[in-house]
C-alpha cells in the first residue's frame, strides 16, 4: 500500500480534505461498507479519492469490516457475491468479469 504522502500527492488533495473523506467512510456500518464494496466492485463510478479512502478504511477497520474486505478484494464476479446458488453451495461462482447475459438465465 502506498504511504499517506504518496496518496496525497497522487490524488492531488490536501490532508484535511482526504481526512474528511476518510472520516465519512470510517463511520459507515458494516452493512453500508459491504454495500459500498459491492458497488465499487460492480463498476460504480466513484472518485479516485473516495476509492482510495475506502481502501484505507478497510485496512484500518479490517477486523470490524471483514465482510466488506472480502467482497472488495474477492476475485469473484460481483453478481456471484449474492447469488443464492453460491450461497447454497451448489455453485462456486466465477472470476470472469465479462458480462455474457443474464446470470439467472440457466438457474
């Protein structure tokens, strides 16, 4: 992981601004953090500063936000994360990130 100073320089942001973004994310509940992890993983457009702040919070609060951490850093396709087949153990999911049609088509 990059140092704090490297983040500030690369993102071209002041320490106060970055701290403010981190504080906002830091206060999110585990469910909110998991939802944010899924959104980012699914390709939601987020500012680079928000994404980096999210990653920093995940590292800081790893023990309390393990589900969000696992979702965000998982190689699984984002659609597989909540799939009932995978949750029931009948499917391992896929790491393919290319959209090939409806995920439930053959369900």
